[in-house]
């Protein structure tokens, strides 16, 4: 008796893939039947109602059905079905009996859809035979998406787009949900070609003309486009359309979790993940993929979204994620604080009072104090010197958070090797600053959940180290001393995260800490802080903040002081400050007073001091607060007429 090797159990997908591979290597029917008699019973082992004879007969029938349906590359992708054996011939099941006495009574060989063999076949064909398959016209149209996806992975987006565009050239209403992968891959090809207008036009045409399933898919893609652009209002509208056309579509569930997570609404995302788990299960969508994702999203939506894309992510980013996972377990280090005696570096943070300090005293934070530099202990400082020999990118220029040169660090992995070999790097604010900078520059970090999952641990660690080393009355850590810049930059990044997530409580506390540590406010958090104080009617705090920065060129500060004084009943002083503000920034009143005003051209990198763009941005941020104050706009109009 022939001894066969110990085979692993097979799933049906694995069985079909192995069957295709067997035929491609040796297109001989007798060889394939011998393979089938050995391997197909492994796939049938879990069927309890089959005894040995039944499993042998069913294996023979299934092997013949697979062979009959197989598109043969050696025959121009035509099929070559087996003829029915003569009743006197040995039966193909391997029983040793004649076919007429054995399996003939089981009936004809069943039909297997060719499509289920085309999928593994396309995966296994080399490039030349793949092109031959496409040119033969035999590939089922929905499966052209697999070919296009392969070409896209080989960085041939033009060829992928040319293959798929004809599929959508006719009546879109004739296309069912089998064409959804083709829609997705065509959009990916347009992205790779930077044809965003063509992609948008294509998607809008699908939303107008296609069947509901494809309409839902197109609206999903449009919603993701709006999420990437930060336009959550349009993204929400597109999601509503996707849900209307595909209420039970698993992609709609994924999209809603994505949208909520991008807006930092994690609690709502967890609740919706639980809702979608039950809804999709009732609708018959109980596949492990979507259900596993929703189960993870119930725990941590940000982590679930990142894990859902892990297979397509940069491996270097995943390596860094694994290193970051251990940050929270480390004890917090002790740092050194060195006094700064240089008056040019430290400076005097006190501001002269603009009017009687007895009437409106200066804020305590403006009274000045000792300035220090935060440095690492000797062992950690030596680790930092070694780090900078590996991580070659310089610190960002001035108050920028990154530079173009920082993207290049992802072309090397020696700094990742360093982090993995030196867990103590997590104790260095200098090194954490460089890691945060690298994350800012990675293309995939623009995805909100990637930023949250990977940047959060860095910034949480940095803030914890800083607070662990601050006393009850923190000394100033002026930006003008380069040793303080890593921690101030990290703290500013942390504040930005809270501001983006509309986490007002933690954000305000961090902004106030930043102003305490760096009274000159090189990063400009004072504008957002001023507007927050005014929105919650903490006018005394707003006024105290304004008086720390007299003659400020930020509209938020100059005109915020006017609003605070007016509310506090100091209208005479408010009028003086208003005239001073108009002298510095004369265009702001016109943009505040008018109910409608044309938006000027805006600059991506900032605004022109004293320009229409600065006035417009302040109007967008605060006009509703000005308009809500009784008599304020009329008072301003009279004084500035």
C-alpha cells in the first residue's frame, strides 16, 4: 500500500488553489484524478454524514467537475471536459470496480462555475500568461479587478485604469455588486495617477446612474475623500447617501466607524460598532473580517481602524507601533533643570501696565521668574548623542513641526533598529521629539487613526515626563534656549491634538501650561486661548492674557481685549484699545460689521498681517460671539465710522 505524506486539512479555497496549481504543473487528467482521490477527502473530512465510500465517490465527482471547469492556459483558456467512461472501464473513484457497477448510478458530473477557478488561476499565472488571459476575453468581467489590482501593486496604474474603464463605459444600471471591487481599484488607480478630477467625475456618474449597491460604494468613496480633506460636513452627507443605498452593506459600517473616529467621537463609534455587529449578523453578514473589526472597534475604534489597514501599511510604521506599545510600562525618568543666567536668552517676561494696575491688576503669570533649561542626566545624554549619529535629520526650523528632509528618514531603518535595541530611548524628550517629527512626515500619518494610535503614546509619554519633573510653581523654560525646544514642541503638538479633538478642558490646561513655561508664546497658543476665554465669558482671564501681549499683531488678541473690556464695563478704555487695534489691523472691523462679506484669497501657510485674509479668519472664528453681545457691533460701527 502506497504511503502518502501527512497532509494538513484543507479549506475549500485552499483546495481549489491547489487543484489549479496541480493542473498548471501537469495538465494530465489521470494525474489530476490521482491527486483528487488523495486530497479532496481532506476537504470533506468535516462532513459528518459521509462515510468512507461516500467520501471517495464524492471526491471523484468533484475532481472531474473541477477539471471540466478549468480554463486551460495551454488551450487558449478553453475548457477540456472529460468524457464519461465506458461502463466496463475501472471507476475513477479508485474503488477497483467497473464504472457501471460503481459510480455510474450517482448520475452526471455536477457543473462547477468557472468563476471560482478563475480567481485562483489569475493569482498563479505569470505576467505573460496573465496578459494572454486578458486578451483572450475569457476572464469574467468582474474578475478583471484582480488583474488590475495586481498591475496596481506593480506600479502600473495606467494599465490598471485602461483595463477597468471599459467596464463602466456602458449602462451602469446593468452592473451588480460583483463590480464593486473594480470600482474600488479603478479609484485607487486614479489616485496613483493623481487624476482626482477624473475620479470625482466617475464617482458622481455612478451615484447618478448605477444600481443601488454600486451607488452605495461610490458614496462611500466620496465620503472617504471628504474625510481625508477634513471636510466632515460633506463626509457626513455622503455617508448618509451610502447608508440609504446600502443599509446592510458592511462597507457602510466601516465608513461610519471611520467617520466618527476621524472626528474623535470614540464613545459614539464604540456604540455604533455594537449596533452594526447585531445588524449585519441579522442581515447575514457574519463573516469573520467585518465582525472581528467591529468587535475591536467596540474596545478601541482608532486601534481597530489601524489594524484593518495593517497589511497595506508601511512595515516601518508597524515596527514603530510595536516599539511605542511599551512606552506606558516604563517608569518616568528624572531630568535636570539648569538655571539660565543669560538675560538675552531668558529675558524679562513682565509687561508694562497699559493703565492703572489698581483698577485692573496684571496677571500673576506675567510677573516673571527664574528661567531654566531642561536637560537629561549623564547616561541619557550619552544615549542621545548616539541617537543623533543614527537619526541624521535636523530639528525642525524655528517653530515648524517638521521639514521636507524629515520624510527621508523613512527610507532607512537604522534608527528603528536603535529604538528596538535601546528601550531607554523612551526616557528622552529629545528622542521622543524626533520620533514625533518623523511621524508627522510619514504619508500615512495623515490618516486620523494612525496619528491617534501612534502619536498619542509619544505625546502622552512626553507630557508625563514633563509633569513628573515640574515643581508646584514651574520655572520658565524659554524657547530661546535650544535645550527647551524638544519639550515645548512636544507639548505644543499635544495641545494641537486636544484642539483638533475639541477637548476643551485638557486643551485649555495645556495652553496655560505652555504660556507659563514659555511666556513669549513662540507657538501662538494665546490666540486660541483668548477665544476660548471669551466664548465661555471668562473675561477677566481674557483681559489678563491680552495685557501680557500689548501691541499684539494677532487679531484674536488685539480685538479680544476690546471685547473683554466692553463686557467688563470699561467702555472708555475699550474705545482707546479699539482705536489702537484699528491702527494695527484696520480691516477687521469691516469684516466683523457686515452680515455678508466675500471671502478673500487664503494662503495655505498662514495669513498676511493686517490683510483681508487675517480679518476673514478672525470673522470666521469669532463673529458669532461679537454679534451675540448686545450693542457691541453698533458701538464699534459708531467709533470706526
